[in-house]
C-alpha cells in the first residue's frame, strides 16, 4: 500500500454528495477546517454519477436545476473556505485518536479529525461493467456522462435499457454525430414516455443485442455488436455503459456504528452511537425520516453545528446569520501528495456588505434556466 502523508482537520466528511458538500460549506462557515473524501473521481455522489444533466425540481429556491449545476453551486459555496477534496479514495477504516478519529483510505491516506460526518448515502456506488470495454475505461468508455459537450461530433454507443441509458441517448442525439442504443432485451425498463421519445428520435436502436468486442489503437474506435445471428461493427468514439450501479455500506458497516436495516441510526442531533461521529443523508435513519435532498441539507447543517459546539465548548449552537457575517476562512489544512508546505488555498472572501445582483424574475409559470456559477479555481482536489 502506498503510504501518503496525513491531513489534520477539524471535521472529516465521508461522501461528496449534496449533503456532504453542504456540510463542507457549513463547517467552513463555522470556522472549522474540513476534508471531504469520496470513492468517486469527481464530487457530486449519486447526482453526478446518475443524473448530472437531469433537471431537479425539489431543491428549495430552484424551480428547476440540473444535477451538474447543483453540484457546481455547492462547490462554489464551499470554495472560500479552502476545503480539501480527496477523490477516488475509499474510506476503509475509522480508529480512535486522542479525543478524535483517524480515517484511513484504501490508498494509505490518513485524515485526522476531531469530528467525522458520514454522508455516504447508500454507500459506495460501483458501476456494473461491460467486460469487453474494461481495457478502454477512461479512453472512450465511461459509465455516465458528466458533460454532454464532451461528446460533440462523436459516434456514441449507449448500452442499457433503463432510464439512464434512454435519457443519455436522447440527450446526446442533438450533440453527437450519431447515437446507437444497444439493449440485450426487446423491452425497455425506462419510462414509457421516454421510450416513445426514443423511438421518434434519430437514435439507432438495437434490441436483443449485445456489445461483444471493443477495438481501437490506444483509444476506443469501434465496437462489435451481436444481434441474433448477425454481427455488426459500429464506429464508436465513445461508449456509455449505462448498466446501473451497485451500492452498499461497504467498510462503513464495519466501523462499529449502530445500524438499522443497513442504515446508520442517529439521534435528533445526527449523532451516531460513536462519540464525535455524525451521519447525514440517505445513509442515516431515525423515526419519520423522508429521503429528500432538502432533508439531507438540513441534516448536514444540524450535524456540523453540533460538531462545532463539541469541538469548541462555549460556542453557540445556532450560528450568526449568514447575511450579517462575513465568514472567516479557517486555517487551511496541509495537502497530501503535494510539495512540502503546500496548502489548500482558500478563494477570496467577498468584501463586507457586498450583495450579489439579483437575477430578473421570470414571468409567471416560466421555469428559468439555472444560472451558471463557475467553480473558483483552484479547488484542492486530490485524485
């Protein structure tokens, strides 16, 4: 195992989904240093992995916002506080260290923290893979589409028959040179309305068919599809294997946390059965919980505010109003895998009293497009 230098922070967050990212913002707002670790190679959790280009309609304050835009906004919100992101690494162990904890990752990374917030949702998402495509992962083969524009002008083959596969095929149709959807069965599992849209589109549909081989010189160039007694060779600059994801608590389930139906039991303060360890989002359970993104946001704020008081006795549980306070960025945490002395540099904090311009109010009934919010660079993303 490759040993990597440790990072010491006030709060370590396991999971970079919406709840985890909002928790990172709130920790920074309370003046706490924070590191976020996630098994996926980019932040966003299930939102980035499964529906980054879909409109979400149940996020407070947004009549409709794409999943990718929501994640970008959450990253921008936390950016002034110098959050450290450790991506593509799985948290595998949790051990006591003094009055806090040490999180161990699968690559040897160590995060020493006074408090830990588990925001891992239903656990680590692992894509179901198409065996013949594995050698081309990252070289034309992907399991979701983070940005549609990356496939402009390409011949794209989408594999699968569920909602994600059909949605990707429809979304890519006006952008890609060609789109072919390959499904091993005759019937689709996707919603009927989406399937009707698919059949009315220019997407080539191959049912009762399977991709059996991938070819290319260093990068994917073409695929072989077996359909009945025929074998077709198709150009393919990209293959999206939308075969779904498997999930499970994984190592988190072995940390000694009290569980209920594979979820972490918490109290009204989001505390788990281990002192200084909190759980939020769809991976936690308490009476009456509703699995909504908005609920996860509230849980993240609750957990971090209680952690702030536990770490700094005497502080108020309820923070100052964000509209009346210019947040002070915490001391940046050392960044592993970088030059000695390197830190996660916080972005500039707005001047006191600065008020962002309000966007124009749309006409009644109109759903405005989400306003792009650029993610301040550089984020301390360690992969």
